[in-house]
C-alpha cells in the first residue's frame, strides 16, 4: 500500500472510491475504546445515579450525532477536508482562527488517548515505563497515519469486528456486578449534574465535526447524502453509547474503576483474557489516535497553505505528522494526572470553540449556499470568499464570549448562570443557536440574494 498522495486538495472524480457503509466501521471502531468508557464514568462522578447517567449518555449522543453526521454528508459533495471548507465562511485567512483552536483539540486528543493506551501497556508489561509505552504507541500511530486514508479505513474495518466482539464479553461481565441500592431510581434526578453530564456526552460527537468529512471526501460525488448521514450517525452513536454506558456501569459498581481502569477491567475478565483485553485497549487507542493525528496534519497544512506554495510529499507528510505527534507525546509524558478530571474538563473546553464553528458551517452549507461552493476560490487567497469574513468572525467571537456566563470548568471558572441552574454547563446550547442566528441574518442583510445566487451561478468542485 502506497502513502496517500493527496492532502488538503480536492479529490477528483477519477480518484473517488469506497463504499458509504464503510463510514459505519470507522466511526464505530473509532469510538469503541477506553476513552469514551472513561467519559461515561465521568457522568457518575458528577453525582448522578446509574439510571440518570445512562439517560444523559443516550440523549447526549443522539443529539451530538445529528450534527456530526450532517457534517459528514458534506464530504462526497465537496471532496475536500472539513476545516478547509471553513474558508468559505471565515475567509481564506480568517479560517485560521478556528483552525488554530481545533489544533489544540487534536493534540489534546492524541495526548489523553495515548496516555490511556500507554497505561494499558504498562499494566500488561510492568517493566515497560508509561513514558516508553507512550513513545512506542504514538510511534506506531505516526507510521499508520503517514500511509493515510486507505490504510486507516482498512484497519478500522477489522478493528470494528474485534472491538464489537470483545465489548460484548465485557458488557456481559459488567451487568453481573453488584450495584448500589437505588441505582435505577427515577426519583433521584438532579438537574444540575444531569445537564452537565448531557453537555459532556453531546460534546463527544460534536467535537468530531471539524474532521468527520475528511473520511467521506473520497466517496463518489453521487453518494447519497442520506446514506452518508445514516451510516455515520449509526456508527458514531452506537460506538459511543455502548462504551459510555459500560463506563457508567463500571464506575457505579465500584469507584476503584476510576482509579485504575486497566487493572479493574483485567480483574473483571480474569487472568486468561487479560492479555487480550490489554491488546484490545491498545488497538482501540491506536484506532482513534490515527484519526486525530491524520486530521491534525490536515489542519496544519490548511493553516500554512495560504502563505506558502507548499507541495506535500511523503517526506513532508511524515515530518509534519512527526512534529505534531512528538508534541502530543511530550505533553502526555509530563502532564499525567486524574484521567476522569482531565477528560471531563477537556471535553467542556472543546465545546466552547467547536460548537460555534459547527453551527456556522452547517447554516452556511445547508441554508445559505445550499451546498454550492467554488472549490477553486476556497484555495485562492484573492478569491471571492476573501481573506477575512468579518461577519462570520464576529459571530464566532460574540458567541464564545456569550458562553462565559454559562460555563463551568471545575476549579477554573463558573459563570453566574451555571451557578443558578445547579452548576450545570449548558454553553453548548447557546453555541448552537446564537451563531447560527447571527450569521444567517447578517449574511442575508449583506447580500439578500445569497442563497439564490449560489444555487444558480456557483460552480461546485471546479478545481
């Protein structure tokens, strides 16, 4: 298998390939790993009982999956990575603003997922220190990601089968654990913790929005949008609800799970299957981190491309990926801490920057331009999308600021509205509605015929 030749450029029709059902595999296997298990466990740590934590997990992911899958449907139509399409909203240079923030997300994701995988290796092989295990795991991630799109899709297809089978076994063992009295009580509802848990769970799939179309952009242009949405939604939602529910069950049965998840799971499956468990955990981390690292590469190239005439070769691809991977590895080595707290706060921080971007992007694609874009101008710093779209940038910045009263980042800041509603963080709701309204009506005022113009005159994929 050769190294992927394309990076951020448009994928021409003759290079389109793949089956839309493969999107189920990539988003199912990309989520069937330990990180969402720990995210599910975080909902119990907020003070919910088992029943209401599971409700938050299900409802949150059903909501988040809607936006993730809607972004995925853009891939076959435009044939370009998700974030570079932001240039049509923010301007060619203005798009660097969300890109820079999203880069933090990618590096952070590689860091905390890699740390979980390294701890699993250390648990299986105590003689291997966590730092060395992380270097090795992230090194393998680097090699796979360098080969790119086709290898990633192939690996995720087989991972989906392995993870599904093993998670069935773990789930059967988990439901046999003893749970505290009143775990399933519907009368133990706590509004603040529930809304916080709902935010964490909804944010999980929402944060895939900046790169979900990267994995559908090679599909044939005539691929059904409904099929793209459906397979992405099914894979993402099933692949998150299942492991998060498992995390809820495990932490509800024993608080020791949060202290040492690898050791707890090893004891749960028994010494015979423990080595297989550790292998599955490590492969799960590999599966999700190749997705994160791949898109970190896309975001980096998208950021520097307007200022250079960079032509990505296999060597340049490896070097850029290596630098990003090294940064995430270094953070993982020096920044170890309480994983539940890290994941909880990290996901909440992500929502403040990702969700407003998602709302603007979807409104532009589906309601203003109706999917009609000039790909040539997306790559032209002097094209019709301009260098900066101050309407979009303004809507984005206003929304980030408007979220402050609703924020609750433990130990850092809690806004007055969050305090008033039981310490919940519902900033993501503001971030979905406010920028969509501002951007839509401001763009309509600026150019009343925007949607009509782009339906009738714009050339799609004219690269």
